[in-house]
C-alpha cells in the first residue's frame, strides 16, 4: 500500500498529503533486523509499505509476541509514544520490509494549522485500542482453535512470513499446542 492511498482514507487535502509525505523518511530493513529502542522514549512511527514487523518482550527468558505489523499498518510502541516513557518492547523485522518513518513531534506540529492531520493520530489510537479490546475478548471467551481461525481470516498474510513459534506466542500457547490445533483443523476440513 502506498502512503498517499493510506492518507486519502482520512479525507486529507492534496496539500495536507504533501505535507505528510514531506515529513516521512523511507527506510528499508532486512529480515531478522532489530529496530528496537529499548529503554528510550519513542518519538517515531513507521508506515509499513512492504514486509512485516513484530513487537515482543522477553519476560523471565521467554519471548512473548504482542503484535504483528503488516502492509498498510502503523508500527509504533503506543505506550512509549503516548506516555512518554522508555520503550519496553523489541521490534523485529520478519521479512524484508520497506517503511516510511515519521517523527511524531514533527507531525504533531502540523495539528494546529491542519486539524485533519490530527485525525490520523486519533484514528491510529482508536484502531490500536479496538485491536487490544478484541484481543482481550478473544482470550477471555474464544478457544485456541477459534483464535487461530480468526487470525487466519483477519491476517492471512501473517502465515506467509511469521514463524510458527511467533504465531503461537501471539496466541498465548506453546508451538506444540498450536501444531495440535492445526492438525485438528486439517483433519476436520
């Protein structure tokens, strides 16, 4: 997905789209590259043009995947950005990835003069909130099998590049449990 296509979804004028594009910096990351800023306050976000990034934490030596960012997503550590606290999350590139990186402070400077640009930040926060609420509800009420099927239907691209252990971690199980569920689904198909 191209940035201008994404920005048009917010009803921005051509001038506002130009101003946003001017603030962005294109970057490329290799598969396996770490793009984390652990212990530092995050003041940037990435628009994913191509590829995939995951966010995760290491707790007691265990790797817990929190999120996957795919084409057309905004990749950011919202907690660090909004609360202005040091980041606790790692970000790993799972496939060759192209992004456009924005400094939030520079985008924020446009809010007064161009209020529709502020709509992007609000929509990003709303989307992140809704995604989190849906994830919590799934963990509270859906079986592993249903969570897996939901993930396939909502983020099929994930299954082309993300290793099984990261998908299992995201679903809150060990890879062996996910393998059993996958085998059951295949058997019942």
